[in-house]
């Protein structure tokens, strides 16, 4: 029974934060996303999973894990980010 409960918990997802912007810049040099307000005020914390959509580089449109969160920038060091200009 415990393993069934743990499996269910493992498959659950919950939207905790939402960020949208037409000015997100993706940088391959440090696997980061930068935009005004993206890491400000604890919007995203280390370990959070983020789902990216809308990047013109399809490789970016997937789930990433935040490894560094700072004002206006989050880094997803476990992912490979492809350069993509803001907008």
C-alpha cells in the first residue's frame, strides 16, 4: 500500500508559480533564462520544475529544474538551454 501511495505522489504535479513574458532570453553559455521579474521575490526556487513553452528553439520547450534563482535570472544547470533572443 505504501508503494502505491508513493507512486501516486510521484506522479502528481501542481502549478505553484506562473510567469509569462515576451522578453525571456535563453542563454546556452550558462543554461539560464533571463527576464525582468523572473527570479524576483522567490517566484522560482532551487529545485522547482519549470515547463517552458513558446521558445522559437524547440529544444527549450520542455521541463527544466531550477539550480540557481536570482533577481531577473534563473539557471537550469541540469538542462541544456539553446540560445534564443528575447521575444
